């Protein structure tokens, strides 16, 4: 019963603070001709978005709905981001990593 109450408290605090559906860091594997959009944080933070070294193609990132930025395999971009949309327009598998700048090494 105690663990249930503790879990419910954590969920309630997350919902109140607005972080229930935000992604501070993570990664996503993408098939060819796919895209993904996500909310990184309720407010903009310095983020690093990297295309994995072993990805077989470039990805196109749109940060906060702005102009598209191409990220080749093994490269990163830094931006002040709240939302992120990633497209994999080429014919290879890609693995994209993202996280707050200075928080973790990607």
C-alpha cells in the first residue's frame, strides 16, 4: 500500500509541474521515410540533438517549428528548444539522441 501511495504522489507532482509528457533526454531509432515530433520541455532549454555515428543517413531536425537543420551521421547541433520534429528522408536507418546541453554527454 505504501508503494502505491508513493507512486501516486510522484505522478501527481509530475502532472502539477507539467513534466508528465516532456522528454528531458532520450533517443529514437528511425526507419527510412519516417518522422517523429515531441515536446522536450514545457519551457525552452539548451538542447543537444545528435545523429548517431553508425546511422546510415542524414536527419532533418526542426526546432520549435523553425527552419529545418540537416544533421549528418556522427554530428550534433545545439539549440534552445521546447519542441523537436525529426525527419529521416533518406533510405537508411538512423538513431537520434537528444538531451539538455551540459547535463549529459551524448
